[in-house]
C-alpha cells in the first residue's frame, strides 16, 4: 500500500512529537508499505534541517513555520502543490494527515473531494478547541498571535478536517470527546488509538543514569510551560521526605530555577536541560517514579517511554481506554494533593508489566491496527 504522510514534526530534533511519526513510519515500512512523508522544517529565512532517513522512505522537507503564527502561511501553503505532484506522479492509496499542517489540504478535500477520492485518515494528537478551553479555564496569559491567529486557524483546520476525512484517529478518549463536542465530529468516523512507543530503545534492559546517589528520584521530562504544572511538582517536594529528589529534563526555565531557590530545594532538584532522545531511557530506568501533573494532554509519549523502561507513572490531564500497567491517573488541585498521591505511590510502588506495554503499545502493534483501518477504506 502507498501511504502519503502529512506531519509537521519530524526529527531532528528528536524531541516533542517528532520521534512518534518517525517510529510509526518505520513500522509501516516494515509491513511492506511504500511511504512518502511531507513534513516541515525546510528553508524559509532559516537554515534547513536535515531529515532523519528511513531506508526506502522518501522525506520531503517543506518551508518551516513562522514563530507564533503556526504553519498556515508557509508550510501548509506549500503542501498543497507538493501533494498534487505526488497525487499525479506517485498515486498514493491513502493520505494520513496529522494535526493542523493539513489546513489547506482539508479545504482542497472539501471542495474537490468528489474528484480526488483517495482515502484520507486524519490523526488528532490534541484538539485546538480543547486546548484553548483548558488554557482559558486556568487563566493563563496567551500571546496575541496565538489568540488571534494560531488558535483560530488551528480550530478551523480541525473542524474542516473532521468533515472531510474518512477516519478520525484520536490518541485518547478525551481528545475524541473534544472533537465530538467542539467540532461535531461524526461518531461513526471516530477511532481512539493510543500512542505507541519504541520498545527496542525503551525497555528495562540497558544503562542506568543515576542523577542522585541515594534516595528516591522523581522524574519529569518535557516542556516547561504553565500547563505542564512543573511548579506544582517542585512545590510538592517540600511536603515529601527529604530523601525524595526531583530530576527535570527540559529546556532552561529561569522562573522554575528561581522557584527552586526560593523554596530552598537546590540540593533536591536538578535541571538536566536537553537530553538526546537515545539517552533518555537511561534516566527513565534510574527513576523511582515519573510524574506528569499536566492540566491537559493528548496521550504523552513520555508516559509510555517510562512504562516501557519499567518505571511507573503518576499523571493527570488525560484518560485511557482501559487500565495500563504501572500508570496512575489522578487530578490535582494543589501541591498538597500531588504530594499526597506521590507519597502513597512511593510507599507501595506498582510493578510495571513491560511485556504488556510491548504487546499493547509497540509501534508494530499500532501500525498493524492502522493498517486494518486503511484496508477498511480501500
């Protein structure tokens, strides 16, 4: 089968969403599919990035996004003529789009879908309307361009895409419900398909990179934005025994650095900065518990990466189809709630069934499920 993937995030860098479409594409190629990837990160006033290659897969870098505006007036515009080229020359069997890079392609399908009847699967890793609602509920300050450009166009892309796509894939029950509420998504099209994990790289066997010489280590990895509530995690540390420490992997954040100093936790919190994706399994294996106290998530890849390494996870901001070994999901209104949950888990750590994680969430498993969806549409 010929698959044309539309996705903005593609490595390098090996962070954020980027490793997921790479691993999924690799797994789909191993199922004897042909794959072409149209992605962002090319040249437009900036030096272009090289694209990570998969043997037999063609990756086309399109002009990159404009900061604060999104890809709507650069990458997404260039996408359409490049798609038409591959549509005529290569003749794909299915289009697999991810996120808001598909804006103008969605409109193309809306007006010309009667003529271009190639099957279209749209993958939602979040919904713009759902994220906006959560951010506004928290009362966070939102940049002007995000409020009046990025969010409106992102919501428009989601809405039109939910109309024209033949199947709508969602990484969690929450994102699926948001699409039904905000975009009136057709329930017959909706499929909840949780994220996958590269279990060849993320597993219990391998190097262990200890951050603290003794005690129990809480671990956080990801962006350090307000919705991630890392500040809550830092404050909760004061309410935990002094033998409990916190390691944070993510970009430098001066506000959080200052918070650590103000709380007198400099000896118990370490900021590790950026850690390459292929090194993060070493830190997961060394951690006692991974904590993700976000207000809103799709289904974070960090959760599955930690579980695949055998380290349990305490998280918030999303739901799962059914219970996952080693994953505890709770809501936290303040640092006291979070500290109490952490204390309870550290007293009796749940064991992670890594075989279950592999069987249920490996990219091969996810690719096979998606293959069945493609075949239903063909």
